[in-house]
C-alpha cells in the first residue's frame, strides 16, 4: 500500500549559485558517502531534489538532510537509505532526472507490512 508520494524540481543554475555563494552548503546537505563519487552538478541537484521529495513525502517528519542518504550502486543506479526510525523500514521507489537547467525527483513510499 502506498503511504505517501513526494516530488521536487530544482533549477540547476540557482543550485549552482547557492553552492558558489555558500561552499559549506555541500557538507550541510550531503553526507561524506554522497560526495565521494565526484558527481556532476546536475547529479548533485538531482540528489538534492530527491532529498526534498523525501522530506515532502514524510510530511517534514524528516527534518535533517543527513537523515537521507543517496549513493550510487556499481551500475550507477541511485540507492536511497533513510536514517529515521519511523521511515527506515519502508520501501521506496525513486526516480531522478535532469535536462537542461532542471533536475527533478520523485519518491513513492510503500508500507513495509503490506
């Protein structure tokens, strides 16, 4: 059974400007494990959008960026882990994409008991 859904859209040029203005923003948003891949700005914007989508889907019960971790599988596929007791046992279907100046992410949270 679907518990919740969330989506977010990020304008990559605004995301880039924010990082240029506040370089420590990357450390505030992304865990060290998320920064090791040397991702492109487009990929980081996609991960940021996914974190926002998860926060929206959980009705902002998850309030810290580091509670949401997105790493890459060897295949390049994103893997989402939620470090929050209430939400960590759920199943997540995720999708991220970027084109031109925009990145978008979508998450569907499923009840683990159904």
